[in-house]
């Protein structure tokens, strides 16, 4: 849940061996592109709120895969996963 993000980030930031550089999301399979758009938009807004609240930069937004990467890029993704576009679907 996005509502858990502040507590999770707080714990992660307290770990000296971790460096948090961003957030990642995979949208639900149901609902097609509208679910992806909502998920990616919500993650970007969550990232923006966390940056303000914790006074840190989280430059990476890892969201989008072969089927929805265009939507992810429109919503601000900085990293997409497009393995099946490059290598084909898994057997």
C-alpha cells in the first residue's frame, strides 16, 4: 500500500548499508491501461510527497514493462523493464 511508504522509507533511511534512490511499481493486471495509468500516477505523487516530507531526492521511478512502458514514460518513469519486447514472451 502507498500509505505504508513513509514508514517503510523511514526504516530504510535508518539503515546505514542502504541507499534509497527511488521507488518501483508494477500495476495490477486487471483493468488494462487505466490501472497502469492510475498506478504510475499514484507512485509519482507518492515519490513527490516523500521527497518533500523527508527532504531527500528520489530520482528513480522504476515503472513500466513491455505492455505499458509508453504510459509509464508519460507518467515520469526513469526506468522501464522491456524484456519480452526485446526477447519475446516466455515459453
